[in-house]
């Protein structure tokens, strides 16, 4: 069976998500998506990365010093 791994970055506010998108849009490919219910039941926006290591996303976030809540690795 073929499995996909995604990295999700969640945010405390929609403004943080939009700021994240604006700052990082020319770095690695990602999409702003609704937060999956398996991560939290709160409504919100997450950045979803595909085919990348969690540590690479953490390094990118630290390099650009953007606000975020948590980082999750999900395999489906």
C-alpha cells in the first residue's frame, strides 16, 4: 500500500497563517488548508507540506522566525 507523508504547521491566528504564507511563499512548496480534524477540533488554517522532512520545515521556520503553534507529521 502506498502511503503519503505530510507535515502540517498550525497557527494560533489566521493572521499568523497569512503572514507565514507571505514570508515563505518562495521557499518550499506548501498549501494553506483547513486544519485536519485528526489534529484538532478547532477551526483554523494549517500549512501543508508534502514529501519533506519535519526537521526541514522546522529549520525553515526558525530561519525566517515566523509565528506558528505546532508542527505535526501525518502519514496516510
